[in-house]
């Protein structure tokens, strides 16, 4: 559907009128703490969102139970073409902030900013998503494609339970709009690195460090050499980053260490890099053949690659933003989201469409209130245009 400038302006005015209620709803969500894995917190926050979604005409609201993570929420607006590929709005209801964070940093509004644990990543965006869905149904933007709003509850801990759900929905989607926080300046994310996590254990031979050191084989020395080797993988390409972030081993200073352990974080920009770096790490060979190495782990999230599909969606969003009088810029980032899983199954994904702000996972986390109307209008108009 083509949107005229006057339609866009009226959408923007609609979200301006709704701004106060969106902020009030965001506050209620922030004040219901829901760190990942907090079953009661998850159910409470999903309960608020489900109740809000129930007020939208003709939608189906489903609470999807998990083992110990609380609930995922799926809201479907079917419209006039029930068999067309749906447009998915994707996000999550869990946060990284433990219970008690709210007491230390209560909700506050100051100089066009709203602060609170999880407000930017991404409770205000959950509130906005329900408003966008509501506006889309009211304007019949779902007449060509059904709209599915999926909010998972374990994104911050790697989506052990949400992943399959995201992939299943994404596979059949016409497009996936991820309402994760944008980068600085409100930039959307057209690329996200994939992530991998590995643990390396070395088993050497203990010996007295003074009496007969030659009989020992140091697990610490072996892992130190491996650490140096692993960091050289950073030079393979710009897309690859490897970091040994945890290292421990040994017992006493006068014993040649028989045990050592390292944890490795790996990032990559495309599937070929992922395969190459994973193969290298899984097949590490000991420098000292008397030391045994065990490598566990692997790739967790595949990369969100900046494909033609992603770019096309971005260009479409950028054109709408221009008509709304703002410049929507793009960037590629190292951090992953559920958008990675959606992109990896072949969906057209645009990530970082949420409200501008700063401080995800940090104590100064906030959103910029002025950005709400134009974000809402942008997302709703993008849905209408797809
Ligand atoms: Zn997030």
C-alpha cells in the first residue's frame, strides 16, 4: 500500500496523541521486573502485555509456556488474507537487570528522557509494539499480510527456549521487524555479528617445580601458548574477533600445573568465517604433546548478514523516515539478538527499529521520549508498505 505524505503525518500525529499512554505503559512494564529466568517476573510482565493486546479488535493472544523461563507471548492479527506470509514484529520481555535494580534506580523522567532498568532494551519497545499493532489493525494495514507480534522471554541468555519459535515464525514471514534498541543516533542495525562460546581444558603432568620440573608438563604454559595462538585468529579478517576472557589453573606456585581452563568468546560476520574459526578452535593441537586438550562449545548465534533482502527493507524504511522528516541511518554491530536467528533461516530482517536512547544493560539506560511518535509512525508505515 502506498502512503501519502498526509497519511504519514496523520500516523505521526496519532502516535503523538498516544505518547503519554505509551510512556505510562512502558513505566508499568519497567516497574514489573523480569530478569531472564525469573518465572514469576516473566509471567507478570507478559500478563500486562497480553491484557493490552486483548483490547485490539480481532487478534489472537497466546501465552506459550517454557521450562523455567516464564512465557513467550504471540499476538496474531490475521486480517483479510489469512494465508499470506505474515509480517513479524519481534522482541523480548526479559532484561539483564536482577531483581532489586528498580529499587536502586527507580523509573524517572528528566529532560526528554525516561530512565529505568530495561526501558531501552526493550520494555518501552514492547509497549510501542502493542501500540503499532493496534494502529495497524485500526488502519487495516494487515489486509495484505497478517501481523504476528512475538515477544520471547529468554533472549538475553541466548534464547535456549525462544530460538525454535523465532525460527519457525521467521521461516514463513514476509519480513521480520526487530524492535531491539537502535545504535547511537537511532541507527537501525543491518548487520550483527554471530557469536560462539568455547571452553578449553588442558590436562598436563604435575611435578615439583624445584626438585624435578622436567618431569612436569604445564597445563598453564600450554593454555598460555594456545591463548596467544587464538588471539592471532583476530588477524584472519575484520569480521572475526576472538577473545580469551576467562583463564584459570594450577594449585600452588611450587607445583607444575596439571590443570588449566580458558573460556573463549568468538564473533564473526558471515557463515564462512564462522565455519573456519569454529573448525580451527575445535581442532586445536597441543604445543606440548604430553598435554591433553579438550574443547567444548561452538557457535551460538549465526550472523545477521547485510544481504540484499536486508538492504531492500532498510531502503524502504529510510524512504519512509525521509517522508517523516528524519534521516534513518544504518550500522553493523558486534552484539547479537533474536534477529540473527530470523536472518539465518532466510527471512528479510530489519533490526534495531526501537526507540532511540542509550545505555542498554547499563545503569544509565534510557529512551528519548521525542523519538516515540516518529518511530511508531515509521514502523506502522513500513508494515503498510510491505
Ligand atoms: Zn534486547
